[in-house]
C-alpha cells in the first residue's frame, strides 16, 4: 500500500517527455493536495498563531494568556486529567482484548476463525450515534442488562451511563475492529517457520509469545497504541452522549467552548493543547510509517 | 461474514489437523458475540415494542405504531434528505478529485510524489476533534459555519484518506502485462486505461466509494460542530433525540433505519476491510 517507490513508472523517454509526465502527475494530485494544505496543514499553524498573537491598540503582540488561563483553571485541568485517564484505560483495555483476538485470528485455521473475524469487524459498520443509543438501552438504568439480572433475581448493575466508564465502554467497543486489524497485520511479520521451529523445540505458548512473537510485533503494537491514543483523546460523540457532564472530556469541552461559550480563541487553545499532548504519539506514528516505507524499498 | 482473506490469515501454513473442536475459538466467538450483538439486539426489540414496562424481560406489546409515528415526523424526512444530499455531494466531489490523484500517485512519476503521498497518511497524526475545532475557527471568519458547503468541505477532508490510499493500491495491482498487450495491439493510452486498467481496479474503487458514502452519511462530529444549528443531519437528529429523551422508540426506529446502509456496506466491502492492505493504510 505504501510502497510507492517500487512501482514508479520507469523513465524511458527523453527529458521533455518525463517533464510532461511530471506536470501531468502534479496537476492530477493538485486538488486533493490543495485541500489537504488548506484544511489540515494550514489550520494547525493558524491555530497556533491565533492563540499566541493578539491585536492590541499598539498593534500585534505576543501573548500566552489563554494558555495561562487554561492551566490555572481547575475545571479545565480536571477535564484534561479525565481525558488522559480515559485514554489510558481505553488503550490498556483495547490491547488486552484485541491482542488475544489478533493472535487467534493469525494462527487459527478453524472455521470459527472466520466467524470471529466477522464479529470483530462488525463494530466498524455501526456508527457511534447508534452505538451510544444501543448502550444506553442496554447498560443504562433499567436497560437490557438490568432486565436480565432482575429476571434472575440478582441486583441491578451500577450503571456506567453518565460516568467515565460509559465512554470507555463505547470507545473500546468502537475501536475493536481497527485495533484488531492493525494487530493482525502486524502479526503478519511473524514468520510461521520461526513459530513452528520453536514449537517443535518444545517452547510453551508463553515462551513462544515472549521470545518469538512480541519482539517482532513491538513496532506494530506501538503504532496501534499511538493510533488509539490519537483517536480516543479527542473523541467527541461517545463522550458527549455517554459521559459525565462535569468534568467532561476534551472533545465535548472544546465543542461547548466553541459553540455555547462562543470563545473561539479559548476553544482553539484547547485544541492546540491537545495537539501538543498528542504530538509524541503523532510523531511516532509518522516516523513508523516513514520507516515502514523505507524498509519496503 | 465467513470469508477470510487468505493473505491475512496465512492459509498455507502446515496445519496440525486434529478432530478436536476449537474450544478456544468458540469461547472467544461467544464472548465477542454477546458483547457485539446484544446492544444492537436490544435496540431492534425496542423498535418494534409498543409497550415495554420494567421489569418485563420482553415488551408487553409488539407492533409498528412507532414506525408510523417516526416516519410521520417532518424533521426525520428533512434530516434524511439533507444527509443523502450531503453524502452524494461529498462522495461525488471526493471521487472527482481523488481518483485521478490516486492514479497519478500509483502510476506516474513526478517531483515530490513520495512526500505528497506521505502527507496524506500523516493527516491521521493529529487528534481529529482538535483539528475540527481549528478548522471551525477559520470557517467562522469565512462565514461557512452552519452552512451546507461548510459541512461538505469538512466531510470532504474526512474522505480524502480513504479515497486516495485504497484506489492507489487498486491501480498498483493492475496487471501490467495486459496493458502492454493492449498497447502492442494498437490501443491508445486512454483506451488502455478505460478498457484494461479501470475494469481491474473497479471493484476495489467501488468499495472505497461505498465506504466513503456510508462514512459521510454517519459523520457526526464535523456536522455537529460546523453545521449547528442550521444543518441537522440524521446522526445529529439522533443525538438530539437521545439528549431530549423523548419517546424511546423514535431513537430505536431511526437506529434500525440507519442500519440499512451499514449492512449494504458490510456486504460489499468486507473483503476489502478484512484484507491486509486496509490495515496497512493506517501505517502498520
């Protein structure tokens, strides 16, 4: 997918012909590249500039007042902590759930594996709004789970709806397909021969995991982790519908600051802060894509 | 659902065939099945429940009364037609600008090709909602907030990745020998593209277009942030129903209605999604 270099058209014609081709290529990609520049790259720099430069009577001046306000506001900090905590819990849960699934899917040959793969992919086709609604009806107060427990004569659950566990359950559910797919793709790098050889030499499953499989999928696991953190940190729909109103996660917090408080500069400041916190993961993500491309050349 | 892409699951491994049933697999499938299916099942039951009082395990009365009630609401029809118009516009625009670009990335050589291609993949490297807020700040100055075209633009950006990298793979997998043969037989470049290259890439491209359409139809965050309060798409309407807690069944009926596009997408695209190339697009 990413190994463009191996498939490039060979330059066979003269310089004029290849120049013409180069122009055609650039022309064909110009529209999406322009859109990317205008709506992804430019907004990032614009956001940083907008929050740091203010118009005063004497002209433009450098100011970090919104950042100071954010980091001295107890409520904003509580939101940030909640978001970090939810992200960490989700990432841990996702790895704990999807790694066994991916290992099974990679090495199993039974017919059950097909069913399991279908089930693991299914949440990808359920939009988060419907998921949110379904979870409220299922684990919300007097929901489906309560009905079953009640019929069995057991006490009701402590509903996670409107607590941080609401968005956690929803986000984990929603992210199972991609996490599993990415882990299975990463496990593709583990050679079957190595696994067979170790097995023949009498390695137990745990030893196999520790010495043969984990060392080879370390990078894939870190990519998955970065990707998960990036998508969960600023999730909006599930935290907005299922999560607590106060403290709230960064997604709903930014939305409220923008649409209801109408403080655009503060909302953009919150966005820049979330960029900065995710920068480590983003940088790692980009670096490993670039490294994979190098390796495939 | 049971089709597994052989490239992901490495079917050519020496297999220790035993008659022992695969208990681990069955246990995993059951556990995942309960978690994945039950919430959706509960909603499906609610959609057809006329009376369902706690603590009855099943509704006291089944019926279609709430289907009629939901479908009689003008806001549902407005949202549905708006969502369809948005999705069609976004998908067409996206195909128009992305497919030629994907062909160029896959087959032509031009300066900066690798860097430009990589820049699309890195659009995943920022927290999405933060990015939306930054864009919303710009749109506010341009007067694009709460307009149809503002939402089109934001959703168009969301489809770029999908509509570039899946078609790139499709164009790269076209059989070169057949193109050469057609060229030797005297076909011009456009004819070769139209009769040889495109038909081979078409199924994958169709899947990408379908995924973009469904993804746009369900897109909530951009529509909510940029579109509010004027542009109310289906998912936005759904959130209002959830928040305002009006009749439970309205939300359930809408959910079941909204599943239809999901299932179509699922049927047509599961092979693509299950394949290794889909995951590779995310950088693994």
